[in-house]
C-alpha cells in the first residue's frame, strides 16, 4: 500500500553549536529526537538520517494523512525550549518535508524509497525557504 515519508530537520542548529558548543547541540538533538519519537505511532519507524535530520516512515498512510503528525511534531518542538546544558534554555524549531507514494506493481523497492526520500527532501527545502517552523507536502 501507500507509504508516507516525513523528513524533519532542526532549524538553525548551527547557531546553537556556535554559541554554546557541540555538546549543547548534541543535548538539544537528543531532546528534539525524543519529542519527535513521542509523537510517532508504534506502526511508524523513526530514524536519524544525518546530524540534524530525522526521517519517519508511515506505512499505509498517504502524504495528506501524514500532515497531523507533522503538526504534532511542530507543536511538541514549540512547546518548550530545550535544555542546552549549564542552565541554557534554547528555543528551537523544525522544518518538515512530507511525500507519499503509491507503490506500483513491479516497481523496485530501492528506486521507490530513493524517490520518496528525494521528494521529502524537496518538500523540506521548500519549508526551509519559507522560513522554517512549518511543513510542506510534495504531492506525487
């Protein structure tokens, strides 16, 4: 069936790293990861894709149906500043790109997942260009 992919990227994490150091950035990353995971259904899988980017795969879900999860993740991140250590509270936001696909019979799984990720990254780029702290959906 259909599968949706969300790519979640932390906005302006570099500013935190520059201001407070790498360990503060790492603490913030772990905190954001926990907030993302707290919103994800048991049937979904979340993983870290790059240093400040996470991916969530939602089986039996199309791109539009993934929007409520994106909204919950945005709200969870906005809900409170993250503890960057040494008493520093840091307000972080995330940008989210969403894509979904309907696997056609005989389509190579690898090609499908590559396309899904590429589409999600393109949607993420749009969310970033629009200023972050939002989600964008790339309709397939």
